[in-house]
C-alpha cells in the first residue's frame, strides 16, 4: 500500500513537471518577437536551446529546460553587433541542419546565436534598427 502511494505520488509530480514545462514554453513562444534560439558563448563547445524574445531595447533569452520565469541572458540591443553569419556545420552537433549561426559581440562578451533561416531576416532588422549610441 505504501509503495503504491509513493509510486503514484512520484508519477503525479513527474506529470506536473512535464505540464509546467509545456505551459511555460507555450507562454514564452506566444509573444510577438518570440523565437526558438540556440546560444553559446564563443569558445564554448556547448549549445543551449531556449526561447528568445526580442523587442524594445533588449533580447531576453530563456533556457528551454528550466522552470524559471526570469531570462538567463539579457542582451542590450544598443551594445549588440552581428559580426559574421554562417550555416551550421559538422562542428555544431546539437544544431539542426537548417539554422543560421550569427557570431555577435555584446557588452557581456562574444556570443554565438543560432536560429531558423526563416527568422534571421526579422531578427537582423530588429538589431539594425537600434537607435544610435551616444
């Protein structure tokens, strides 16, 4: 009886966590300017998948495998520069084939962002439309 209740409790907690992840992702992707985006600091070999919101003055990046409602990265648009653009290659094992990798410089240091080809144009337009820095 006790073992059955423990297994049932664990199952309920696991289902609750899965539902929370799915609801959080749906909420994050429902906003205007929200895209699936991979991020890695330059020099690192590890890509992290997440949801990015860009609009206004900053890009907010939320890790996909997290329940946090706060962004893990906040990149200011005025201090954000795209330096290079390339297709994902064999060294980018975690990325799908049809993504574009952007090498960027930010106030927090160099970063690489990867996103679907269909979202790159809109993202670059947002970056380039930043007001001039004084």
